[in-house]
């Protein structure tokens, strides 16, 4: 469906993955007077995103050519990617169109970052610039300090320092961006399963009291990889009986910030931006 009164540079495409992140981006774009046309994926994108955008198209993950065609037809000169495509989909039996087949044939490996950079290049060649969402979301990036009523103990502070250094090494190797530690011992390292699953797995190995450290990569490309924390993260912390969540200040996006902090306070979990 064509957007009414579309103007150059006013229409923004939204590549909408899983979770509430796409909703946050859509609302921020609309608040700036932008028209938003979303490409969404069945089984990943929340259905109610339809209420926050001007137009939405449901396509298969492998339909790269169709996505580009949708954005070009809408007059989108820019696109924003928000919300992950859960890694299990990368190994599902998805159908690829010709553009997607050509893209995968030309990449050096099948890491998510490699594939998404190739997607960004394809969009750019079609006249659609993939941009980072963070400039639209500065109010959702907590700055340095303790955000909760409970502060970390000296022992937990030592674990934060220990875990932060290790998490940076893991992130630099493009393995994951989260580690869980206790008493300066590594309990769990995030890989393909994602942060929440890593936290839950750590709960099976401890009796509680662990420190979770989530970091950004040394060369984080925020166009398609934004660290996110939300109420679901705190729920995973509670189930694992983890005590502290530390993360990079000014670079980690909070979904439903007030709700996330309130939930952490209710569970007596310390949130620390470092």
C-alpha cells in the first residue's frame, strides 16, 4: 500500500524483529514526524506492531528482494533494523529468494554480523541507507551509576570488574556479549542462545547470587546490533536468582526503562551502568 503524502527523506523503513524494540523505534520515528513502513516476519515480529506504523508487510526472512522492493515502492531513503531474528531461524528450513541466495553465496562466513553487513550493502546499492536507531532513543540509554535501590556489595563489585574484562574478550571474539560470574569464577558465557537463555542456564549451576555482565563489542555496529535490556531480562534474573546486572553505560538500550527498574527493585536486583 502506498503511503499518503510521502516526501523524500520523510519515509523510514523498519526491519522489525522479535520483541518490543521495534515498537519503541516506531514510536520514536513517528514522534519526529516520520512515516514508517515496516517489514515484519511471522513468528518473530509481534502482531500489534501494526498499531504503531503507517504500513506493514509480512514476509519470509529469506525474501531480501521483496524487502528492498517494499521500501523502494514506499519511497524510503533510510531503514532502521530493530529487534533480533532469533538465531534458531538461521538454521531453519527457510526459503531464499534470488537476492538472498546471491548474498549468502558471496559472504566469507555465516556469522550474523557478516550477513547483516551484506544486507546493509544490498540496501545501500538500492538507495536505502541502513541507519542506527540509537540517535532516536537517547532517553532510553542509562548513564553511569546504580539505577536501583539496592547497590552491589564489595564482593559483587569485584565480580563486576572481573566479569566485565572477560565479557569484553568474549564480545571481541564475536561469541556473545554476556558472561555470568560468581566469586570470580565464570558460570556461563552467552553464545547463540541469547542473554536471557544464558542467564537461565547460569541459574542451573548456582544457588543464586551470581553477577551478570552484558557489554558492547569493541566495534559494535549499532545499525543492526544493539544491546537491549528489558523486563524480560529481569524476569530471567529472578528465575536464576541472580543478584546483579551490570552493563555498558550510554550504550545499552532499556525497553520500558521505568518498568524494568521497578521490577528489579521488587526482586532486590542491583542494576549498574558501568
